[in-house]
């Protein structure tokens, strides 16, 4: 390389300044009020970094670069401007994959001795960059495909997947070691390169394809972190200070963000890395739990209502049960069974009541009734038939409600119903109702997905509550309105051992007296686990169909 | 391992540690934009792509390296520009709404 225009000291100082600028940018981005500034600061630093690199390496006369930069910038800008908020998860996944791919190419170049010296250190890091970059690319593409519904959304597991994963990992490790030892002549390096790419691609694909349910946001965050790591390693390979610094920062803070999310849904990052993300056992174990579940659920639902009847002492325990739901559930199952079945008749009253429900809802209510009858037949104490309770008109319940908690989910995003949600909330607030929003950490397909959408609809940031802050309030709230959410409030997460959502803390919607559900259908959510709330005997009002339409009707009726 | 590589490794470790403690206590409202912003930053690999492509273009097979290297630059650039634009859009929306009350 020719002598640089200015000394390397100046270059490194400038690199340090830019790195600190980017650090500061990320720091600002974690503060609500300064985040826009932070993002722009980071972007500016990046632009300066590009210019600095062009000058320092004296490559600005190479015209090919500018064509590529222009194409990329235009495509990126088009994508960035035209993408809808709802498509954000797959966009982030896709962009992330592209970055990983670029790192992989840099690693590949370095492995062939381009831009790096053929010393063990560079060879190791370049092979590593190639591997991490490629697996990020393929993992992200699969994740994006799943989110965009090009690929099946359920977790895919096939025979020999584990073996194939291990083979891929071993192959990757082997190629890195061989490259590091430098025992291969440069002419044969192609072989290593291709093997490495194929093995990493297969590992990335296998890693992502088995992810389903609530683990998707975490996987995206993890891949995001990985693309930073890939950049940093590529930087080590080609001795680029800025690349190393920024890549390291992104990789580490991405990892922290991933951990924050893992903590929120009570999972260990290590488990996810080891592939416990999947519902490996669900096919076998769930089938068996399903039978017993249908009976247990009868009991579990009335648990909250029953404990409330026993006055405040038990309410305390009820609140506690949100933290340790499984314990309390198993204890109470037997004692509450009789009480629950006596209430099971009330659903029929609901169907008869004059209502504003849509046709599909009516049809659904018949279903509910049918299912309820099944459950009732199963339980032993069907004989204790009480008089049919006169169920209130759902509209009256809403009008009388003093406090309402809205639970949004991915369905709200699909139906673009956030504006209707906001209008419904406004209507209720006019009536003097207190409206809060309960945001599950993994509601939607991306961390913070719901917050973004609700903000788009002008919902005040202060009204959004995180799960741990609001979960105890479901028992005292009058109405819970579920909009397109399923897995995050599925009580089955507490009892259905072996399913993907088992053990995940869920919103205690089942503790609420009245639940309004605005979902498209009663099919299981993303995690593929049936939600027993749909067949709850009392206080559940299903409004099936496109949430923005069903909500519109309700608002009109109010 | 040369001195410069040692320094680089040191920088990597320091950057990792700083990055790890940087974003403690992020409100979940900002999870999405922060992730997408960091995603844009991970496109920093554009610097490597530029350098490597230029060297490859000048030294070895220009056509092949222009294609492969060009691809790397295009990919990284989409990542950078798309990422920052998307993040900016999200943040503007959130801050406008969320910050109004404060």
C-alpha cells in the first residue's frame, strides 16, 4: 500500500473520536427524549468513518466503489422509506442478514489474502468472520422469511436435525483450524472457503428454522448481536480499528438486549443457544397433557374469581400466584373443581342475551357452548345444575367498567387496529373509565413492537405498562380487552408441560372477571398451543374477525 | 501476532465491555428502535468491504472482485442506509408522541 495522506496517529485518533461518537450515539438512543439525536449522531459518525477510510486507504479513485455505494444507498433508502411499521420485524431481520453477508465477504477476501496478511492471526479471524457472517446471513434470511410468511411459521424439526447441526459445527471448526494452521497452500484455500460457507449456511439455517413462538424476537436480537460480532472479527482480520470498535460495541450491547429479553420471558440465553427454543417435546408430551388439561382448565379459570370471593386475604395470595403460578394451580385444582362446573351453564345464558355481536361471533358462541358442554359432561359433578345466571349485555359491562386493561398482540399489528384501539380507549375514558395497556415483553414479533404501534396511534407512553407492573391488576380490573394477542396471555403456559410457551410468564388475563377478545379466529397462536380462555365458561366475549372491523362495530355500538 | 493486532484485540475487548454496560435500563419502548439502530451500525463492515474491494480491484481479477466486492458494499450499504432511515422514522414517531407529555 502506498503511504497514507496523513500519519497513522492522526488516523487512529480520528477513529477513536468516531468510536466515542458512536458510543455516545447508542447511549443517547437508550433515552427516550434524546434518541432521534442519538441515531443521527451515529449515522453521521458512520458517514465520516466511510470518508475517513476512503482517504486513509487512498482508494477514493476506485470508481467501482462509488457505483456500489450508490446502488446500496438508493436501495436502502427506498426500503427504509417504503417499509410499513408492521413489517418492521422482518425488515430488521433482513437488513441484519445483509450486514452479516457483507462481513462474510470481507472475511472471505481476507482469507484469500486480500486486504490482510496471511498470518495465523488474520487467517483465524477471517475464517471466523466468514463463518459468523454467513450464519448470520442465512439465519436472518430464514427468520425474515418466517416473519414474512414465505416460510412456515411453526418451528420445523426433522429427523437428524441435531446430527446435521453438529456436523455443520464440526465442519466450521475444522475449516477454521486448518486455515489457522496455515498448512494449506493459498491455491487450495478455495476449498476451505467453500466448505466454511456451506457449513455455516447450513448451521444458520438449521438454527433459525426450528425457532417458533416467543423465541423469535430473541432470535432476531441475537442475530443482530451476531452481525456486530461478525463485523468486529472481520475488522480484526483486516486490521481496521473502527470496524473492531463499533462491531464490538454493537455485538455486546446486542447481547445485553437479548439477555434483557430473555429475562423478561424467563428463559436462559444458553438454553436458546443449545436449541431448547423449540417444542421438541411438544408433539409427544403435549398430546398427553391435552387430555388432562381440558379438565384442569375448568378449575384453573374459576380460581381467580373464587379467591376473590373469599375476600382480601386470598387476593394477596392471588397476586402471589402470578409470580409462582404453577404451585398454586396444582394446589387449588381439586378444591375448586366443583365450584367451576356449577358455573359452566352460564354460557348458554350469554348466547341467548340480545347482543350486538357479529354473525361470526354468534356462530362462535355456539361452538363455545358445544365445547363447554363437553367439558361439563366430562367433569363428575354435572348434576349440580344451578339456575342460569342472567349474563349482562357486554356493552353494559364496558360502560359500567371502572378500570379496563387493554392487551395488544401481533394480531393488532396485522389488522392495523391500533387506531381503533385508541378510539375505543378514548370512548371509555370519556365515560370515566381508567384505561391501561398491558405490554408483554414479547408481544408481537419483535421487542417493543406493540409500543411502537401504539405510539403511532397517539397512545400516551405513560399508559403503557410492562407485564411485571400491571399483572396484579388484572384481578381487580373490570374488563380486559385482548386485541390480537394469544400466546402472551395463554394460561396454558403455566401447566402445559413441554409446549414452547411452558414456563413463560404470561399476562394474568384469566384472573379478570370479564374478557373481551378481538382475535381473528380461535386457532392457536404463533406457538401452536390452544388457548383455554376461548372456551372459558363465563365472562369471555369473543369478537372474531378482523380486529379493526370488530372494534369499529363495538365503538359504533358504544 | 503483531503489536497492531494486539491493540486491535484490546480495543475489541474494551469495546465489548463498554457496549455491554452502555444500554442498561432501556425502556422497552425503545427496544425496537435500539435494535434496529444497532443493526444499522453493524453495517460498519462497509469500511472493510470498501478497503478489501479496492485492493482486490487493483491487484487481482478486477471483474470478479468488482462483482463480489461490489456485492459486499451494496449489501452493507443497504444495511446502513435502510437501518438508519427506518430507525429515524420509528424514533421520530415515538418521540413526537411519547415526549409530548414530558
